[in-house]
C-alpha cells in the first residue's frame, strides 16, 4: 500500500463527501477509491468513515487523521517545490474561501490572469460570508475581514486595508439632509443588514477621537443580501454602510454620495491558512496575486471616496 497515495485519496473523499466525486476528481475508478480506503482503515486499525446508503460522514478519528494528512501532504508539496530541480509551479486541487461581495466585485473579474499563470492548479473558489473552520471544511486558505481570533491554529498575512463607507442617494439627502457628524445619525434612518448568525442587524462602527464608536441605527427596511442592500440605498430608502470596494462604482456614477468620511472605520483583509512547517506553493502564489489585485482596488476605492466626482 502506497501510504502517501492513500492519504491523498482519503483527503479527496473527505473534502468531496463522496467516493464517486473523489474518484472523478482523481481520475480513477470508484472501486479503486473504495478499496484504498478499506486498506487504509485496515492498516491503521481505525474506522475513518461512517458509510450509509444516503450519507458519508467522518468519524472523530477520521477528522484527526484528515487534518494530519492535509498537513503532511502540504509540507511534502512545499518542500519538493523548494528545490531547484522542481518548477515550483503549484498544481492540483486548491480550495479558497472569501466573502461573497469580495469574490463578485474584486476577485472573479481578475481571476482569469491567475488561472492562466498557474494552469495546473484546480481552483475551487467558495464565496461565503461564514468560513468558520478552515481545517474541518477543507480550505487551503481564505480571505477574512477584521481581526483574526484563531491565531493559534491559523497564520494571517495582511492583504489590503479598505474602509467602511456610509453612503446615501442624492434624493435621500435632498429629503433628510447630510449627516455632518456621528451625533447627526440620530435623526436619520438606515437600511438594515441582517446577520443570520446572530439573528440581528449589524451595528455600525466608526473611528472617532482615537476610539471605536458603535451605533445602532433606526432602520426603515431590513434585507439579507448585499445587492439588495445597495439597491435599497440607491433608491433612497435609507443610509447604507458598505466596504469601499463596493462603493466605488456608485460613487463614480453619482448614484450614491459618501458621508462622514473622517470617521470611516478600517476594514483590513487578511489571507489566513492553517499553520504548516512549509508554506504550500499554491497559497504563496494566491497570496502574492490577491495582494496585488486588492491593493490596486484599494487605491482606486480611496481615490473615488475622496474625490467621487472626478
């Protein structure tokens, strides 16, 4: 039994939650995948997977073994690519997570250049606002906003620093006036954005007098979709607060106007990945590429925010 190949097969079964899908990804018969897993379990003396007619689930031992498989396989790939005789080109399956709005507006429009540069990489881009557990969910890395709490198991590298921007439609400002300071927000209404994880709408945070100030707005309407949220703002239904990379095109067109720029709160973005002895080549490549893309986008966003009509 080739133990490294068995680890690779097992990792794909866990990540796809299916023998058939893993076989398709690996380009081998389903029967071979099933045989490899049985031999691996027999060798280890452990049950790694629970099999039923409807569902394939990972046992507690299987989860621990999967984590170690991913670490070892990543270390081997990174170590081999560091030698001069290897091309160092990342290859194989590569799973990345990121917020939906970031994927839609910044990453997807530019991703073709990344794929052309690394043709042997099989990129799986999962746009989700809730990447809870990178290791358990099989992510190689993810882009996260804000402070990274789980620093004992993850490495975080800074990518770019956007801003949270308060926006209003011209017709809203004609009716309610423009807020000039944070206290003015008491006389305004906003569009609320529902956080399904908490069951509440999100508070607005501002950087004011070298401190962080949280404000809960009076909400005329509540939505749970980013596009609907922005469109509600464009229609003049209330103030909205979005990341500057989302605001830029609306500021450029004049559909929305930025308010309270002096109190804008930072929105740092980081690339996070599980701690490994070696940095996998695919993670390194994606970090360098995404840093360039997001830094360029941030420069454009800052220019639009500061000079929206130019």
